[in-house]
C-alpha cells in the first residue's frame, strides 16, 4: 500500500487504497452499521442497561458503557462486565428482549448517509453492509430506515453466536458477492472494523462521525480518516 502524506486529512484522497486499478473508485464498498450508517447508541445502551438490571448486575460508568457500541456483544459483556461465557450468553438473551422490542429503533440515520450511498451507487460501486450485529436485526433496521435497497448484501453475525468476528463477516460479504478483497474498501468507526478489514486484505477508512476516536482508528491502522459522509464520497471518488 502506498504511503500517504497525511492520513488524517480527508483531502488527501488516494485511489491506490483499494487495489491495482488506480483509475477509478473501488468496485465494492462495505459499510459498518452501528456508528457508520446509523447513530444506534441510545437503543444499544438502553438494551445493555435492561439486561444488566434483569440479571441484577451493576451498570458500568458511562465511558465503559459506551464501548458496547460496535464490538460483538459477547466480547463486551465479558470484557466490560467481567462475565464468563455462560453469564455473557444470559446477558445477550436479556439484551435481545429489549432490543428486539424497541431498542433497535431507538436509532437514527446519520445526516448525509443517504446522499453518500446514492453518489457511490451512481459511480458504479457495489455497496454492502458488514456488521457484528445479528443479521436479522441489521436487516430490520435498514428496512425501517429505507436503506436496504442501497445494498447488494447485508451480512451480520448469526443469532446463535457464529460469525461474530469482523473479519469473518467481511469474508462472508465477499463470498456472497463473489468479489476479491483487493477490489473492496471497508468503512467503519471502530478499531475492530479496521482490524477486520486488514485481516481480510482490504483497507479501512475511519468514519469520524461515529463512536470511535481518531486515535483509536489510526492506532488500528485506518488507511484514512473522514469527517463526514460527504468527505467519504470525496475520498472514494477521485
């Protein structure tokens, strides 16, 4: 991958981020869901509080609670709340009671996302979603907000706990699309998006409008950071 003058500057767009064809945009653009397409924090955090209350567990302070947004739930309940595997699975079951009922829709689409998706589609990019969220919830949310039609594939984890690693989700997107990793770029707001993309053989652009910080994304190896969905379009369409 070619070095860039300043990866923190969204003006330094470089088409060599996404493979050997330097003449145009990437063929495939993968989007994370939570913190990238939608501001899902309110519903996720309400569902976590519900689950911990149901299990008579202490609720972490706000900064720790915020780390639940994005990573796989199993990891978060174990890492943040000190649960073992069995306890974490019980917490996930309780979480889904509230989330399935109302939490998934305590959510909103980020300003500029519909326009960005339209611009990328108009440029010939194939769009897909790669999320650690359970796939049925991802589809329900995107249907609710009228975004599903923008994506050729929507891939998430399985409800039984399979395919929670971001690299596995990304690999499944590529499998369904029958596209190579070097034709694609990932867009996400957290370190696990960047690490999953790197493990799969593609770069990741860090979405600074989401829940991750510039430090988190650059430490993970984000190829470039973008401040807004409009900046993302500028970065991807040279």
